[in-house]
C-alpha cells in the first residue's frame, strides 16, 4: 500500500511547516491551521459516542493532534504514519504536551505491526490514498483488531458528485459518500453517523499577520471564527475566480463492530 508520492508529499510538507500545522492541508497559515483544528475538535466532541475502555490506534496520525485529543491516562494510544518526517512533529507534541502512554511508529497500513484488540480505530485521511482492493484489505484487518462494540472513526475527503481521481504529485481517490459507505459496510462494520468535519474557508492570510500567534491560541472559538469570516468576505469579493466551489467535502464517519 505504500505510496511513494504521498510519502514524499507529506515529508516535504513536514519539512516546510511549523509542527502545529504540519499535515493540516488547505491551511495557508498557522492561524488557519489552528482554527481548522479547533473547529474539527468541536465537531468530533459532539459527534462521538461514549468510547468503551481500551486501546486506541490512529493510522495516519500526522503531527499527533488527534492523539492529543484522545489522550487519557487510562487509554493507551498508538499512532502510525508513513512519513517519518511528520512523525518528528508528533514526537515533539508528545514531549511538549507530556502525553504519557502515547507510542509512535513509522509504518505501512498494509503491514500493521500491532496485535491484540483495540476499542477505537481511527483512519485519519488515509482511505482516499488507497485503491478499492487495498481499502478492502485494510478494513478487513481493522475489523479483526476491533473489539465487539468498538468504534471505527474515519476522517476522509469525499466527492460531492461522482468519483474522481487526482493525479501528479498528489494521487488520491475521491469516492462518493455512497461508495465509501458501501466499501466500509461491506467489510462488516455498522454505520452510526457522519458529519462534515469543518466547512472550508477562504485562505485568510491576513489573520496570522494581524494577530500575534499567542493571541490566536487564546481567542474563543466563536470570535476566531468571526474574524476569519470577516477577512474571508473581502477576499472572496476581490478574488472570486481564485475561490471556485470545492468538489469535495471533509467528513467524520463513525462505524462500530457489531
């Protein structure tokens, strides 16, 4: 399953981006990355069912932002990513935030090095990089790792219409919601609920330039969202052709093992 182009893409992103925003795509500035992270965390807090006790495994853990979200003293957390460079950012987060019980490793989803059972499995922007056959194989493996009643959480980018492919330096498959549902449920999972992880916003490059980063971290989320909206409006008016409607939607999808 290892995709050299995707690995290179995220390695390059990790080398160029601050550790807090590495791997958070569609974010032109660190301020935007912080805003998107906070919006997605709020969405997931409302969407997730009560989690059963047990271990957590995140595939495609990136800079570790979701491992921090799920971290709890009584929940061992494991994070895996294909990109060693982006795992360096996750290691920094684990150290600076004192995330005890979090283990990180570099690996390929085709050869999961872990055994035993998990109560929560999280595929973080992973399945879009796999063919249908690769995705089916991975999902069968995940089904065998999940405890009965355990939760599979997927965060993926899906097409708003027909399936389409991106080529070049970023090869990905954008499936329709119906295709994605059939793919996962076909491996035995039961669908619970889904919701957009966030609504894409125009790249408000002024946000980080106008406000110190320390202040951006402290602002209440409603105020930060309002500032982003106020900056988006003139950008959309001045550059309408530069901001075409997105053909994709970013979703959280929650399943369980019956």
